[in-house]
């Protein structure tokens, strides 16, 4: 078995080259780029070491982008969990039209992001949007609300993102719910356990691992989300009230043409996510030890 190890390495070589070319090389190049003052398009560059990182440590716009990113990712994550888990629990019950409703729930996740953003920008428009029309017709407001203005753009962005991405939570959580043995619930009912106690003592422990994965993935996805934020607010105007770290990195790279600083922002974003993930795993390990 061990007489010809070279053959095994030769068989693995195409996969290793592909992995290195698509994953390792971009990461290494980005770190290298972050240490240089590089123009985005012109062949002009100069080694500056850690100067970009020192600059961002004192940059108010960087910390503002981090704050907006945490707010955006945190609130969308919580709302996606609440809405997605509730919908999954409902769709796990037996009732007429359940299969049709399961298909309808997936609709927001299947449409392109640009379509979802255009749809919600039309619904939230303060001149002809359906949301303001319903609020005015119901007497809830006296004047149209500028949902896409500086005072409400973050709420509009969060609403759009939650609507589009909560089906991910529904599908993932529902798949785990369907593997729980019905006998557990039947035994709990015999013991007189109500719906809340069954959810707390059976459903939550059984779905703990999948919730861990959902929280981890959705946190990373939402913190690094670029397209929804960019399409919703664009650049200039109200964009500064929702400029998250990915949008700031894009602006540095392709608006200010500072590719080195954009790469440094990407590295900082990676380090922030790495630190948050490490804390998350540590907290989970601590909860398991207590349990």
C-alpha cells in the first residue's frame, strides 16, 4: 500500500492545484496587496508595510462601517431566526395546503437579489409605494414616511434582507425537525407537557446543532453582504447611514482606486470574523461543558 506514495500524490495533484489556485493564492495575494500602496488599475505600487492597518485603526469611517455592519448583521440574524424557526415549526405540522405553503415560503430566496431590492424599493417609495398607501389609508400616519431616507434606510435594508433570506433558516431548520422521532412528542403529551415545554425540552435540544450552524453561517453571510446593501443605498446620499465594511472596502478599491487599502479592509474583515467565530465556538463549548 505504501510502496508507491508518488502515485497517490499525482492523483491528488489536480485537486490540490485547483484548491491552491482558487482559495490559497487569492488569500495570499490579498495579504500581500494590503502591505502595498497599490493603484486599482495603474501599475503603480509601493511597499508600505502595516501603514494601512495603522490608518484604519484611527479611521472614524472604518469604525462606523464596523458598527453599521454589526447592527445590520445582528438584527437581520435575530429576525431571520425568529421568523424562520416560527415558520418551520408551523410548516412541520400537518394541515391542508402545507406543501403549497412550503413552496411559497421559498419564493423570496429563489429570486435574484436585484429583483428583491427593486421590489422593496418600489413598495417603500414615499411617493407611490404600497406600504405608505396602506399606512395612510389605515390612518396610521398622516404624511408619507421616507422609508428610503436617512432616518429609515437601515430599517428598510433590514426588512428587505430578512424577507429575502429567512427561507434559508426555514429550509434548514425544517429539515432537522422532520428527523425528530414523533414518539418523543407523544410521550411528552402523555406526561402532560404543553406546546412550550415540548419545544423547550424536546425540539430545542434536538435542533441545537443545526441552530449552531444556522447562526454561524447567517452571521458570516450577513456581515459580508455587499450586493443588497449596495443596491439598496448605492453610493453617496443615504449610503453613509448603512455603509457596512464590505461596501467601504469596495469604495476604497474602486471609487478611490486604493486597491491596497481595500485589500487591508478585506483582511481586517476576515480577522474580525475569525475572532467572532472563535468566541462563538468557545461559548458553545462552554455551554456543552455545563450541560
